[in-house]
């Protein structure tokens, strides 16, 4: 399975309300700053060296919080700078049911966005309320049908292990979504993120129940014709997320916006994460990046391995992978967490993949390949549309000051 090539990620950090579990960089009640933010984004894009993306992912936060006019002007400026969105291999926007409607869907289609990732989380309205969502299942169904009527390729996010969610409830949610027949599904086990209201109240996830939910969901999805291609992602044939495949293959990507990460020319960077500070930096003609580093040697190899192991088909082992991590790979195999495919001639391991058991203890596996100081970002659960700290290959320039 190969990605489409370099990706362009654009972060829209606005939400109608912060969900009680969410630790992503997003702000509620600050939509009035969207005009200033979009101007800063446009300026940041114009200062980047030439870049030809194969895919676009407008994520968040909640990009559908933008008005029709704002969405239209953002997408027009991206296509002016990076080429027609219609011509990309894939162009996705993340949206929430409470802020998507027919006029916005029309704007997206006209601008060349053909794929929509809609956050549902669960079909149980009482749970939606309990986790701080602003929409009902009926709202989702309405938006979903509007989008389907406009021929969007659709992906739906669901969560497992929510407080008060039962195994039968989680499976009923999944079955209800399967009846709608989306091409792609992401299934995330709840992770209690630092700094969220769930963490403040000391919520503990029942890991065994979450695993049971995931295991049963995997069976159900396989029967329904979905291929499990990444720890948390499932697709009908040919409907995999090309943009995210590029992350897992450690490919190059340009990230624009507040808190966005990018990885170009073997250098990865992360932008300022506070909305006002991001805009102010750009307005002063400075680079928005607050960190940048070039990884090499064992660190880079470990990241390649860790990201590649997220894919269910696993990763082809390179010579550096075998050299740096021979004992870790062997010990993980002995513990039953990974499977190694060996050369019949030499016995050398050629390929590694998570075992069925490893799938449920993936963080234990990844820990072997990542120095401790990077664990917190890499050990995030599944919603890694924007993985932190990844290394990549293609030639381009490091972030630079912008005038
Ligand atoms: C960061 S959100 C952005 C998209 C959109 N605003 C939404 O809410 O659907 C992407 C997805 O990450 C997942 N997610 C966010 N926080 C999570 C957490 N703490 N544990 C597990 N999944 C989480 C949710 O399923 C969510 O749909
Ligand atoms: S899950 Fe989505 S809507 Fe909820 S706070 Fe996070 S980014 Fe915003």
C-alpha cells in the first residue's frame, strides 16, 4: 500500500465547544478571530518554498466552523498557491454535524474538496451529551445524507470506551453507521488527555472493555467488507486515506497554521500553538515555527519503524532497522507482540507487523523504538492525522522567516 506522495495539512483551530475529552489544539468562542487567522494562514503559505502536494487535509479543531465565505476564500487561496484542488489525489476536510450544512457542502464541492471526515463518536444521544458534543445522531444523519447526495467520499469517526458506553451500545453505534455505508471509518479508543476536563475529574478508562469493543468492532467491520489497514482505520477497497498513509510511511508534508507540524527535507518543525501568538508572529514577518530538528541515525530509524508498525500490513525492515533494533524486534516477537517474516535462505527478518495481541498493546511496542522524551507525543492514541515529531525524506527547505 503506497501513499499518494507529499501532503499539505492546514489546521483550523476553532470549535463550537470544547469536548470534555479533547486535548487537540482548538479554541471555542474565538471564531471572531477567524478572519485574522485566515489572513495569517495565507501569508504563511505564501512564504513557504515551492511545494507540490499530492493530498490536502484541512483538519482541526473544526474546519466546518468557518463560514461559507471564509471556507471559500481559504480554499481559493490554497489552490492559487498550491495548484488546483481538483487535481490533487485527495482533498479532505474535517467537519462536525452541528456546523455542516448544504451551502457549506456546495462551497466545498465547488472548490474541489471531495472527501469529508465527519466526527460522530457515538449514535447514543445521552453519551454525546455526556462527552460535551453539540450535535445529536439525527443531526449527523441529516448532514451525512446531504454530503452523500453531493457525492462526497465519506469517513466517520467513532469512539470506544466512553464513560457509560457498554459493549452492546458501542456495537449498536457501529452497526447503525455501517447501515449508512461510509467508505472509511476511524475507530478511536478514548484516551484521557492531560489538561482536559476528563483528566481533571480523574476519569479512568476501562482498558479491558475498550479492547473488547475494539476486538468485536474489528470482526464486525471485516464481515461488512472493510479492510483494517491501520490500528484505528478501516476502509472499503480503494478508500484508504492517502493523506494519512503518507504520515505512516514517514513521508514529507507541509503543515500550515497554529500548532501545525510539518516535515520537509528531513527537518521537522512545529508551529506556535497559541492562536494570537501564531498570528502575531506571522504579522511581524517571522516564521511561525517554534521548534525544528533534523533527526538521523537511530532516532530516525526508530520513528520509521514505529510509524510503519501502525499499518496492519507492517513494514519492510531495512538494514538500519535490523542493525539498531535487532534485540528489541526479537524480544517483541518473543512476547507475542509482533510477527517477523524471515528470509527462507538467510533467516534474516524481512518484515515486521503487529500481532493480533500487539494491536491492543501497540504503545508497549512503540515504546521500544522511541527515546523517552518523545513518548508523550508519539504515544497519543489513534487520532494521529497530525502526528507529532515525525521524520521524512523528500528535499525541501526548513522553516524560514517570512517577510
Ligand atoms: C481532533 S478531532 C477533530 C475533528 C472534529 N472536530 C471532531 O470532533 O470530529 C478528530 C477525532 O479525534 C478523536 N479524538 C479526539 N480526542 C480523543 C481522545 N482523547 N481519545 C480518543 N479519540 C479522540 C475523535 O474521534 C475526533 O473525531
Ligand atoms: S473533538 Fe473535535 S469538536 Fe471536540 S474539541 Fe476536539 S477538535 Fe473540537
